[in-house]
């Protein structure tokens, strides 16, 4: 009993004192918000686009983006062995190792997460693998369905990228008794399980299509994510459900990663749903989420390309299955500008770096747009040299390079704004 109490206490201390991640070692960058801290990048692109440094083939088919850490590039893909996570040398692009996450032949959707020499990856059928970043040797694994009664809200499969916070890894199996789960990242031992409460009638039971993020809203550290019934937030220390928000749910696929900062949460989903701003306030020993406004789908909805917040403004691709560039004032929800004529078509994956927006449209067109509320200003666009179906994986920026995954190909562009030794 003493040993168990000690382990539990250590786990809680780790959850409370975790340091933020650095680099592009996980889904959508250091803080899962699509923002890169890098500066000194190109402010405009030539007609042919930035310089293509290299391209790599045969990384395995899939829609997940890449993660970069410790001189390696990590990506999930479908290979003959099954759904694999693969490591490449960032300098030479040589394949270092490949580990099977699931033997089921399918294309995974998630990005790997790298932390303290470990790699975490979730397959489309809900297998979670922890392996060594140096050689890919398995450390431990879990099965969302078998271990936690996990399920997806609809049929496109698990698509999350695990969240690592200190000594814990947070995943979203979507089970009735385990909607979210915290595991010891070194051993896989369960720290806590958060049961699914009654969240309301909109949407469907099960996990959504994104992983967890960290908020300190209302003065309480919490993990929140968009699941089948909408937003759910649980206390980081013990998994107690703090609040839920059903109105943002749809019954097809709840996808975009919410944006969190200070005491606010901005959330959106497609399929005719819309968007909302919530304010988190301390409520006794817990936290209450109060809706500040709700935007109807005609005003703003994000399909699956993500959103970024820079200062007082949020930028994204607007519309279901559309990526119309848009800027809105987050405090009021007022649309400051939107652009109907854009170089690419359909949905757009969006990240930001050095004051500019990187749009990747579904048809394989890349665009560079100033991140300013003053108006739409396109700074260059180009067509990717490789197009294989829908161009959906979110770009990544690391070491003044732009990484773009195209199914089983990976492209790397030089986006440095000045002289640099490559």
C-alpha cells in the first residue's frame, strides 16, 4: 500500500509540474496550436515556391503529419508490415528504423509524439505503441478497445496524437468508463481513467478526431479535447470531469483541435456546426465553462485544417470542405476579412510562423499569407510537385524548413529568410 501511494503521489507531482514541450515534436507544434516560434523566415515566395531541399519516398501511406526531434523525423504510415511509425535521419534522410504499431493494413491518421527518448503513436484501429526513439524497440503497448472499451464516434478510425505531459501520456480511447486516460509514459501503467458523463444529445458517443491539450483556465490545470459529444475537460491531477460543452458537436466527425489560452477556449467543427468562444471560471473546487458567443456555420466553421491564434485574432480556412482564408476578432467573433478567391481549392490545413500563415489546400497548392487583421495579402503560392489524392496532412516547421507529407512521400523546403549553412 505504501508503494502504491508513493507512486500515485509522484505521478500527481509530475502532472502538476510538467514543463512545456519545445520544437515540433508533436501534433501542430510545441503547444499544439499550429504556431512555430521560429523567426528569420521568408516573407515572400518566388513564383516557383521556396527551394525544395529534398524529397523522400516510401515512408508509408497516411494522412498524419510529421514530428521532428533530436535530429530525427518521425512519421506514421501504412507499410507491408502494417501501420508503422518510422524514423528518418534529419540530415541524410536515411531510414533509421520502423516499428509496427498495428498489423492491420490501413492508413494511419495521427502524428507521433516524441518525449524524453520515447515515441508514442496511435494506429487507426486504436493500438497505442510506446517505443524507443533511438532504435524503435517497443517499450509497452495498449489496445484502446480491449483495455479501455474504446470506440470512435464514426468510421474513419482513431486519429489522435498522444499528449505527453511530464511523466504522463494522455490519450482518448473514447470508452464509456475511459473517455480519457492518463498513463505512466515509461511503463504504460494507468494513472487515472475519466469516465464519459452525459454530455448532451448532439453528436455521437466515442472519441473525436483529435487528441488532448492543456489548459490552466479557471486556475485549474486540465486536459480538454473534442470528442463525439463535444468538448470535455478533466482535471489533470485525477481525471475528474470539470465541464463539458455539447453545442459544438456534430454527428459525423468532430475534428479541429481547440485553441486554449488564459481563461479561454475557442472551438469549431464542420458539417454545418459552427464555432464558439468559452470562458473558464473557477467554480468552487472546479471550473465552469461559460459561452461568450456562438458563430453559426454560415459565419464560421472549420472542417479539419485547424486554426491559429495570433494576438487578438484567429486565422483559419473557413467553411466545410472549404479553406477560404479568414481573420476574426476572437473577443467578439467579428469577421474582419475573408477571401473567396484563393489559389487553392477545398479544405486547407493552416499553421503560422514568423507573422505569416502557411495554407495547404486540398488540391496540393501551398500559399503564404500575411497574418494581419488589416486584410488578405498573399505573399506567394505554388503547386506541390507530388499530388496523391487529398492533400490533407498539416505542414510542420522546424529549423527554418517546411515539411510537407504527401501520402508515402515527404518533401522538405528551405524557408530561411537569410544566409544559412544547410
